[in-house]
């Protein structure tokens, strides 16, 4: 494999997920150890990683360690959390948005409850690709490993990942950390890194999907009309494109009379561009910050969603009392907020602060919320919950 030029080295966010004691922290340390030999990382010991500092993300306390390393192709920021609760909070709050994850499973245990829970959560928060590391291969025989691989592939398919194409690497993080150069030792770490380079997509700007522009602001240009501004999250916005403004129950069909970047007219803007779009036949009074301007029929607005929500514990500044169905508070997402009702799913009578659950959301007005979009729930301006959309209901 050839060396890339500096410009081509891409940054990628990854993390270890999986059941407690399956070897996530050992693996994280082993990766830095193996790469240090090639001058591509600074070795971080197991103890340094496990002594994760406290972080505050949206008012929640999360313990997480961020480790950095490079392969010949990419630069990685890697997150490892000490406890199960930290993984849940880290993923739901979007504290470190992962482009991909390493799901660690111990060969002697096979998939366990937190293996499933982390995979489910990864899917819900929009992690599209994972790589499996079957760890502790030093303590079992090959038949067992084959069985674990079959189980993992079935599990991946069941959660909507590609159970066939997902790379499965077999090794021993502990042997690698001890400097063992056998196939199960350092070699397995190198295979894992190759799998990450190849299977986790480059975080590129999505210019292929239908355009999507969250409206940050709107103003009137006398004699011309209404301009909406924002950063194009995906797609290409061309002059004369047809589209619709969605949100707050509104559904306004319009088209683009002009696209401007840095106050200059351009024929098109691409994902990542900060732009202004002059819209035909739209009155300024009908536009609100928080609306979405998008290609016609590419996304839908709804009052109803399914989401995964973590309610902060009392010590994190959350509620002291449990949450019951028909709980109504203000929901905040991106640049807007709106009253929202939370209903528990069948079989859940209440949620205690400090717990995470799947719930139904009902918004007072129809909005666009896409799977993976995060939000917070606040009571009297204090964050009591943080969540992520998993499904849009019509
Ligand atoms: P985590 O909770 O997933 O972060 O797991 P740790 O990395 O803390 O590992 C849990 C235990 O498994 C520790 O005692 C490790 O030394 C041990 N362990 C980790 N990797 C291996 C391995 O490849 N082989 C063996 N035999 N033990 C391992
Ligand atoms: Mg750990």
C-alpha cells in the first residue's frame, strides 16, 4: 500500500463498543502500542485509558478517553468509555459522533446483552458501518470462534448492518499488548486497522442525496423577495431548483430564484456551503428559523417519532421524580424548540432518572426530524433528558 500525501490523509472518528470485560480498553491500548512501533501513535497504557476524565456534554457527566492514532491512510480519533452507562450517554448525546465502531466480543462469552444494546444504539444514532473484533481468541479453540462469528453475523443482520460484508477480525488484544507478534497478537491488530481503513467510509460530504438546507435565518431583499440562509447539509442546490419549506406545520412549495455564496450569485452550492437562497413567492412572515428547505418529497414532516432518550440522574442535574406517560415538556433540536409529549412504550410504566429507554414523541407541530437527529428535553430551561430519533411515524 502506498503512502498518501498529507491532503489525502482523512480524519475519522471511531470507538470501541461491546459488553463489559470483553476487552475494549485492552484493545484500545494494544492499537496504540502496535502503531507506536511504526511511529504512528503514542502508546497509551491500559491504566491511562481506564482513568477516563469526566466530560460534560449537554449537562450530562460522561467518562470517556479519546485516543489518537494514524494508519498510513488515515488519522483516527478513538473513543473508549469505562462503563456501560458512559457508552449509552456518549452515544445518545452524540458527544463523539462516530463514523464507525469496533464491536468487541470475547470469544469465550460470545455476544452478550451489552453487545446487542450497543449495536442497536449504534444503528439508531446513525453509525452505518462496524468492524467486529473477536477478542480473547487465545483462550478458546477454533470451533468456538467460528460459532461466535456466525452469531455475530446474524446479530449484525438483525440490527440492519451488513452481516455478510462486515469484516470479522480474530485476535487477542492482551497478547498484542504484551508485544506478541503471532497472528493472534500484533498481526490481528494490523488486520483490524486495515479493516477500519477499508470498511469505514471516508467521512465525505454527501453531494449525491437530495438537497437539505436547515434554515438559520431569513430576510427580505426589497423588490426581490425572501432569502433563507444556512449551511447545506447534503446534496447540491441549483438555481431554479424546485423545493419545499417544511416545519411548524407548514408545507410551502417554492423554487430557487438565486443562490448566493459570500454575497455573490452562483449557479449551484454544494453540501458544506454556507449560502443564501432567494425563494420565489414566499412571504417572510411564513418563514421561521428551524424550518427545512429541501428537495420536493425527499423528507416528510410529522408529529410522531420514536426516539431513544436518556434521562439525567439527580446528581447530573436531572429530575428527582420518575417520568410517566403523557409527560409534556419543551423539546430542543438544532435551532428550534417546541412543546413535546413523551409516552412510554407498552410494558414501561415509568422511567427513573438515570435510565435510557425508547419512547414515543408527539410534537405540538409537524417538524422534520431525521433518524439520528439529536435533541434535548428541558424543564424550566434545565436539561433533564437527551435523545436521538430512531424512527419517523406518519
Ligand atoms: P472492557 O471492559 O471491555 O474494557 O475490558 P478490558 O479491556 O478491561 O478487559 C477485561 C479483562 O479481560 C481484563 O482482565 C483483560 O486483561 C482481559 N483481556 C482482554 N483482552 C484479552 C485477551 O485477548 N485474552 C485474554 N485472555 N484476556 C483478555
Ligand atoms: Mg474498558
